[in-house]
């Protein structure tokens, strides 16, 4: 089991998509630069969606060429349908993220499709991407609970995962979109999937609505998962999922994993500059718990000892 963890920074996309204050393209490019300077190597900066539905993502095509081009960077674009996929492909993205929610209601609100229609759409996108040599990661959204219909059985995200792998998806992300899950559910969902496909095929995407994201992240890591989404400063929340608050803060995830002996390559001190700019841009206070603790130590004249 590797001790190296990939953290996929989704703050620029999932973090900003439902912010009431519009963040301009220049600022997004500066945030991306600061994230890369802090050691982040995987980023999901844009989604190719209708600007009427998600105005904050209207500059996806304009932002893309302004992203850092350092060697070893990996960018993903979220695509809701085949048209979005084609736009992402033409913009140069070599990895795309697809979304498949666990219930009819959530798929209707998110994609204006039924569950079966959304699954078929994902299969079509995966087929097109395979022809274009574009990698796919399919998100099983609402894997622990639907924001409209409540808890979902463990078997449902498992079945959808199996279907997406059968269609040719390169990876699957198990997403607690509204932060309603718990560590036992994580274990119950992931254990048979990891046994069947291997932990290296999975990402985990967590929101911290009820304060259990860290516990769930560690449960996933203990099972062997080494790929996680996170959002700097805890930015986030799905515009189609009532009650969904921010993603697990990147800095808190880095602290959790590094303090337990895993390696992320991300510098928490560097993330402080990103959080400061993101807070200024969104006009709201941001920052994970580890940053609050660091600030409290510094106020007392102490140098925070992280590990």
C-alpha cells in the first residue's frame, strides 16, 4: 500500500460554482498559481456547463489557457453531457469528470435526466472519450444520501460503480455530496469495491456538513484509498443539493494525512496564501480547523508544530 496520496483540488470548480460573489478570471488564475506553488499537482478548475445554470463557470474556456503549465500538472474538467465533453476535449483536457447521482430526483435536479438517462449519458461520454484517448472519472454523487430522497442503500452506489467500470470508466469517485455519510457507510460501500477493482481505481469526495469528513477520509485511507478531492479553505457546496456545505478543507486533509505518516506533497503554509486570496475574492471567512489552530498558536507567540 503506497504512502503517497493524490489530493485533487476542486476549489476552483466545486468551491466557487455556487458563490454569490462572482470571482473573475484573473483571480481564478492567481488562485491556481498559488495552489501549484503550494505543491498541488491535481486540479479540477472548470466545468463546461450552461452559463445560465452555473454563471460562475461561464469563463471555463477563457480560464483554461491561463492555468499554470508546469511539468507534472494534471487538470480535469467536469462535463455534464456529451456537448460539455466535446468542449472540454477541444479545450485540451485529457481527463474529464462525469456525474451520476444515485436517485431519479437528484439526477433530474442536477442534469434534467432520470437515473437511467444519466447512466446512459455517462456511458456515451465514456465511449466517446475512449475513442479520443481522454481519461474519465465518474462521480457517484449522493453515494451516502440524496438531498431530496434521503439515505440510499449501500448496494446502489456499488451497482452504479460496477456499471460505470463495465462501460470503461477509468476511475470512479465515491461522493458524499451533502456530507451525510459516516465512516461505517464508507467501509460498507468501499470494502467490496476495493476488493473487486483495487483501491487505485477510486477517488473519495467529501463534504463536511455534519463534521464527519475527516473521520470518513481516514476510514477510506485505512482501506487503501490514496486519491481524494478537497477544496482549499473549505469552499464548496452543490447548487443542486440543498443543505450541502463546503468540501473538506484541503489544509485539514493534508494535516490529517501527513500527521498519520502519509505524503501529499502539499505545503500547509503555502495554502494559507490561497485561503487568504479566496476569502478576499468571495468576501467570506474561509479556512480549515488547522489554520485556526495555527493562528491561535501564533497569537501566543508560538511557532505551530504541525507534525
